[in-house]
C-alpha cells in the first residue's frame, strides 16, 4: 500500500467525513466462469494474495476512521467480494440487487437477508435487473444510473420511487465498461471523474452539462479500473496503475491513496467493486452551488422544469397516488390550477358530457357553450365582456395588446409609444414579451433581445409608481399578491392607492389574478381584500378546473371593445370543451361557499404554520389557502426541504432558495391540514 500526499500546496483544503461501508472478504475466491470482459478463467487467481490485497483495502478504510461491516462470504458465490453489486442503501433504506447472470443470482437473496439483519429496512427488491452500486452512484442529492449491459432502464424509476431521489439515466456503450462504476467515480457531493468514451453522445452531453468541473479520465485510466475508486470527499482510494488520473486528482486538491488490487481485478473488480456504502438516515444538507437539474427519469422531456421525484399515476381530491401506490397530500394544487381538487366529480361530468358532443370548432364558427360561459364569467367579475384564451401567459399577452390598443384608440397615445408599468418581483408567465419586464434573471437571461415598452417599479411602492407614470402610460399590470416571488402580500394601502392613481391619471389597472383568483385567498378575487375593482382581470389556472387550460381577459366594453375581427385570436381559445368546463367552475363559485371554505381553512393553516416561527421558520405570509414560508437557510435549500416533505407524503414546492409555497386544493380538510403541519414539524425537527 502506498499512502501518497501532495508534495506541494493543494489549491484548497478538501473536507471529508467518515463513512460506513459493507465489505465481503474473498474467502471463496475460486472463479471458474467469465461474466465480464475483465475476467479470463484461464489465468489462475492467487486466492491468498487476493485476500491480502482485500485486507489492505479494509485496513486503509479503518485507518481513515471509516466504519466497515463484514458480510459473511458464502461457498459457491465467489463474486460476493464485489459487495457494491449487492444493492443500494440510501437514507436507511436498502434495495437488494437482482442479478443478470444466474451465477450471481443467489447473492441478491443473501445481501437482502443481511440488510434486514443489519437493520436497514424495509428491504426492497426491484422487479427489473439491477446490480446495486455497480450502476447506481449517489452524487449529492441525485443518483447517476448506468444502463446498457446489466441494469435495466426500467429499474431507474423503481429506485427513484424508493429513495425519493432523482435518478439520471446514463447509457453505457462500451462493453468493457458494463457497470457505471467502471467508467465513473464519485469524488464528492458535487464532483465526479469519468471516461467519456464509455458513454453515448447524449449521456456525455448530459454529464458535461451537470458536471462542468468534472475530471476527465483517459482510456488508459479507465482500462485499469482507475475510475473504480472510493472517495470520502478528501481521500481517494484507487488503483496504483492509473498515474495520470492520480496526478489529476492531486492537482484538484484530493489526496489519492493507491493500492495494488491486481488479483481482485482478475475476477472483474477493483476498489469500488469491493465497497458498498451504507448511508444511514441523514440530516438535510446545506445548499449546493447551482448546477443543471437532473432529468434522467424523463430523458425525452425538455429540461425546463426540475420536478420532485414523484411520478403521479392517479389523483382524487387533495391526494395524488404515485406509480408504486404511495399516496401524497397535494399541497401545491398545480399552482392554484387544482383549486377544486383533482377530478372534482361535477367538473369531470361536464367535461365528459361535452366530449360526447363537440370539442373544437375554432372561432371560425360559434358554439352553444361560448356565450353562456362568457356571460357567467363577466357577471362573476362584474364586467361586460370576456376575451377567452387558453393559458395564463396568453391572457397576460392579450391584456397587454388590449391595453396598448386602448391607449392608441381611446386615450390618444401616439402610435408606438405606449408604456405599461409593472412591479418588481413580478411573475406573469414566460413568453418573450413577459420575461422582457421580469427581474428574475434565471427566467430572463439568454432570451434577448427584449421587448420594449415596459417600466418596472418596486412592488408596494406607490410613490415610485406615481413618478413613473407619463402621458404615454396606458396601464399598470400588477399581481394583487405576488405568487412566484413567495406569496408576497402588499401593504394594506397599496392596491387602493394604485386604483386611485390609475383613475386620476387615466391609466388602466390590470390585476393578474391567475394564481390568486377564483377562491384561492378566501374571496373570489384577491383584490376584494382591499375593496379594489381593477379595470381588467386576467384569469387562468383554476378556471380550467384542473382538467384543461382555460384563461380569459375580463373587462368592460369600452376596453375590450377596441378589438376588431382579425386583430387577435386563438384556434383553441373559447373552444366548446373549455367553455363547458369554465362555465361549471364559474357556477361553482357563484354562491360563495368555496370562497368561505378557503377563508376558514386558510385561517387554520396559517395558525398551524405560524406556530413554527422561531423553530426553523422565519416568516409565514399569505391569505386563505395560500402560504409562503421562509425556512431558516441553515436547514438547507427549499428543494431539499420539499424532498424531505415528499418522503413523508406531503407535496410542496420551493421558490427563490429557501422559500416554500403551499396552495392546497380547497377540498382539503382540517384534519388533512393538521396531518400536513405535523409532517412539516417533523422535517423541521431534523435539524
């Protein structure tokens, strides 16, 4: 054994932590078959020398302070020495292997029994073939998973469901590197080393995106199993036959410890193959530097979302059931789109009835559903006309067009000079025009050139708004409560003063009630909390009843009447199916019972959440069944907090680092809110 230390100052000091491993001694290391390219049965193995090399590896771990548990070897199972293939242990949960080759099949049962005896449980067995940490390598809060030779792709979703971690699928294309751990080594929670030639073009591109600072190994490094390494974040235990990789690791600040495992290599494995990490229940971790999020579970889906690793199969009311039958309390409600619960019977019935009649005609013809829907929605809003669209962003885009046209035709602004004032921290969608006036650089950067005609002032600051209004100002576009920003409630006098200012200066007040409207905050519209009636409403999300996208711009005739045939349109806007569903939603809101329910239950939810202030929670904001919760950053990222909640059966979503958003369906009960709050407290108590 050679313990190497840098002969020069490392670029920075690497931190490490002690680990717990499982190992199996090669007491029965008489391999008489070849099940991988590294094995040649004609070359004899010196069993005593193999045992001595293995003992050196064990001594190395113990000298570094790591704990090693021994799994008893079994006669007739010589490959048990390669313990990494025995399974996967994450957060105290064990998944035993299901081997591809019959020669190793009994190992899976033996490791499953050992996991159970050692207290890791319940022990899971996948339906598909997977060979444990040979193909599932944990990097921080995600799992890299290899496929192509041993582990079946369909087990990736199974592992994601059991562990609660996102699984990123990587395609292996070189049969010499049939397991991921032969071509990729994990160095710490953010860094890997890998050999690009072992992976498909798409997987190489994904690794390059996820780990731009990865150490790139050569073919020579990989061919001696140099990447089959074990790291504690500082010390890297590896073969003594990969000097180039060893040098790269040292230059990166790691401390390589090189070993001779040549006899074990004859059986097809190296350092990592002999080592299975046992990850016990862990605390939430500190936020990590930003990196692109994993999408391995959905490789054909564009990477514009970073979903929690929950795969919905069915849903009803306030509950979602995943593909494995686990139930989750949905406390996000699709960002208010599922206000009335999943598959509300009345909404579903109206959709089914309309599906049997006619679903789409385009606006080239009239339908018997459109006028009744628009009349009911206009009445609910206290307005005269409705411009039906599909998505919330389309409603905002349409309102912008209407405001500009009104400015030119009615107010008399010179052509091309119309300006609209917006609020800092706004979120109105993600179209090119909308992101042009956003101050969220993650949504905005890289999508220019930007659309002119907008002036941004601080949310809640009426003085800045007043100073920004000119003769060219046609509208003020504002969310009554800012949703994406973290459920930001404005000062009590803000909206009334905005309303008065718009009236005095002949400017349209446009209220974006796409998230806040239709009962969410305990009133039909959030503006009602301040006694404000805007000139224009933009609506969406809940208007589709959680069944399909339905949105609308609602205003009086002197505003929406500026549009004439050919000036604006949408093939699907106001289609018969959408109109039927939207009309049902409006009818359900007509008597005010849903709004009252949201107010009462919202008070209860906020009371329970505010009890956590000072105990890991900094602030709770919101109205009705809508809450923004600022978590103490020392507890870790908002994303990690949501992952911990999901493990306990509660679905929520983070925003802006350590803020959580809750918007449960209005069908939630007092008892379910209490159940959610109890789970919330459990996650907080893990500090």
